[in-house]
C-alpha cells in the first residue's frame, strides 16, 4: 500500500476512512484522504508520557481559565475536513465547559504531533498550514529522532517558533506555562548497542 495522499474520484468522505484496514490510519484534510501506518511503540510511549505530564491541567475549580480538555487522538470535523486526528489535542474549558458527547467540531486551542519517520513530512507540510488556517493557537512537535520539542504559537495567521527544547531541558511552555515539564521523562530510554 502506498502511504500519503490518495487519488480518489471527488472529495474524500468518512466512508473512505471506514473502508481502510484496521492497520491503517486515515485523515481527510481539505477533501484529500491521507493514509499512514499505525504509530510505532516509541510514538505511543511519548504520547502516554506527555498525557501523564499534562494530567495536572485538568478541571480546576479555582482557575477555570487554566483548565483544559486534553484528548488523545480525537476525531475532529472541520469544513472540508470531516476527519482529522491530532496525536493529542486540547481545548480550553472556559470555551467548552462540557465535554462533547460526539466528535469535536471546533478547532483545538492546542495540538501536538509526534514526528516519526512515516509522518514527519506530512505533519510539517500538510497539517502545519492546515492548523494555521483553522485557527489552532498553539502547536507542539515532538521529534522522536532528535528527541526535541518545538513549541509554536499562531500570530497573525503565521506560526512563530517560541522555542526548541531537548531532553535535558525542564521547561514551562505555552500554553501550559503553569506546569513544569521534564522533557527527559517523555522519551523511552535509548537502546545500548
């Protein structure tokens, strides 16, 4: 199977995604179906570690403006894109006080993509400008190979890089400045030869 953009007759639909084998992940961005293999174990490890690190920003009765819905691989519907799936996404609870029972139909306030060899180009060339167009305010890229975190913020319709951090760094990064992240805890231990 060839991964990436699929040539279909007309815009892709949810039926095209539903017809994919279980071992394939599909998204529709601006009417085009993109397919990828399921993530590898390192990808899953980093997602789990990041979710655990961000768990402290759940519902806060004292600071509702600092509370977030942080969701793993949410299916989101937007105009022209009936299904796109960030690795992790977050919505401020002051915008959405109640967790939806169905799919999200509004762009997240924050999205995080784990860059892996099979998705790196797609996440940077296709999803990054798409996220800007739909108004995602903050974008994080976790690079599995470089073991770095790149933090960007949308300003006047363009991504502004706020910083690139390595595994030895302890940071407070937008939009989660209220919590400290020890980046070395995000990556699985390196294999020794």
